[in-house]
C-alpha cells in the first residue's frame, strides 16, 4: 500500500495556549518574511523571546538566549559562545585554527584580555 504524503506550506506558524491564550512559540521561514532562513522563537509569559533558534540562509545554526535584536545575553553558534551586554560582546569562548580562545571585552566591545589554548 502506498502512503499518501500531505504537504503544508507555512511561512509563519504561531502556537498559542488553548482558547486564544498567550502566544508561546513562533516558527518563521524566509521568503517574504523579515527572517533569513528559519527561526523558532520560544516566548516567555510576557510574550518576549526567551530562546531563539535560527538557521540563516547560509545554513549556520545559532541559538540566542533572549531576543536576538534587543540586548542579546548569550549567542551560541557552531564556533563560539558570546556573552552580550549593552549591544556589545563582553566575553567570548570560541574555536580557532590553532585551538580555543577566551576573550574578555570592555562595555564598548574592545577586547581587553585574551587567553589562548596552550599546546
């Protein structure tokens, strides 16, 4: 017996609590949306993004803790974990060609201290 596969095309999917309650998650795709690639936003009780998982047009996955457009606190990508404050990266743990690197920056995003993996 041949299975029938049904396809549903969606550019934006909103998940609400029962009975038209709060929006708890939003799945958005590229195209006419303002989102490049695909983005899944999990919302807190106030409706603000708590965790945003995104895959851009180039295929790189990124996880944001907090809203990626307003005061991101943590961004996790395949090669780095960045801590943000006031719109600037203040600390970063990342991989490099010659090992790992830990960097600390001032509030304006200027690197103040770097530690490299010793081999």
